[in-house]
């Protein structure tokens, strides 16, 4: 019965119940409510809902006197900053993902030893629906150590002229030989595609049309693999593989994503991934990109 009671109490109770013989100092954030767009269901897209955050951080002892110096302690602001930084990074489907990222961010603080994070949706039913996780600095340290740094890619946009060019197989040969990871982007297909009166609906239709064009390219060369998520792109970059960007997921999930057409999307992707260079083969003008003749040789250096 005590375990059930502790499970539904504030994370402070759980921290106290699981502490060692020598208890650690703790700071906490209670009932911090934010309006945010989050959720995997279609009904949760395009709408904001109240989400409650409760966080407890166990701290390693401070060396020497605090001397009433704010720089000697872990400020409560760091907890709210962790929440709002992760909410601003991208639109997420799962509370579990958000909790993990908040915990990892907090545990980068010098004195943070263990963190309890509880996140609850307040508007999805008559009660609160949520998750609670516990993470320690040791766990996050191991995860960070195992994760190799992601290299910076070369982004190449293939316009309609480039996709139709007889030089395309040679370009892909050149890109495959380049030591940098390569991400190819494509625009809307030639010809007609469905139209909708609603702006948001048309946005999705256009993104899907671009993805169909990406799959056409992938069908022409097995080295060009369509990838939609940041995780997929990061993995492919680490492996030195060629990716063809399917933009729907990243664009729709981004909190401050691109609102315009393909040129803005490519420039945004290059900034997000810290690309070493952006090339545009065809008539599409992309800010910061070098434009190449789609019927000529491609200079990659």
C-alpha cells in the first residue's frame, strides 16, 4: 500500500523513499503548467493542451560554504529552462521522449545527481494522464559516451531539370565517392497533383507530393534511401550513406520550422544539420547555396 501511495504522490515522496542512508539535498518544481502542442494522435495536431510538469533533482553536496551565492547552487530557473528549451526544439509525439530529454538536460548541470520527472496531460480526459521517469547522472553519462558525434552533411537539391538529366547517375557516383555524408532534397513533381481549398491541407498534400518525388528517385538508384526522421538522417550520416529527405515529419514537427516552399525548407534543413555546403542543381534558388548547371559537371569541394 505504501508503494502505491508513493507512486501517485509528488516525485519528492519517491525521491525520499528511494534515497540512501545519507539523504541528498533536493530541489523541486511543482505543478508547472504549460500550453503546448504534443501528442501522437491526429486530434492532437494543430491544438494546444495543458501539460503539467513536476520535477525533483537530487544534488551532490556543495564543496565549501554557499555564502548566499546563487552561482553556487542549482537554480530553479534551470528546471523551467530545461522544459521550455525542449518544448521549443521540436514538436514531439510522446511524453516519454520529452521526459527523457528534460532529464538529460538537467543532468548536465554540475551538481545534479538524480532527477525525477513527471509529465501529465490535463485535457485528455477526466483525469491526468502522464508518465514519470527517474534518471541518474551515471545513466546519462553512459548514453552520451556511447553516442558518436554526428558529422556535418553535404546537402544537394535536385530540381526538376536535374532529376530528368542524363547526368544524374554520374552525379550520384560522384556523391557516393565524396567522404561527407550526403542528403538529397527534391521539390514538387512535374505535372499535376491534388489541390485543396484549405491551406493546411494543401501544405500536407504538397509535402507528400515531394515525398513521392523522393521515392521516384530512390527507385532509380538503390544508394538513394528515403529518410524522414532526424534519427534516421543522423544514423545515415554516421554511416556515410546517401539520404533522400522526405520532409513531412521534420517540417510538421518543428516548432519554428519553415513556412514557405522548397527553397526555404532546404535552407532550414541545412541550418538544422549544420551542413558544410549546399548545392542546387537546377533553377531553384536557395539562400546560401551554390547553383550548378544541371547538364554540366558538379564541383563538390
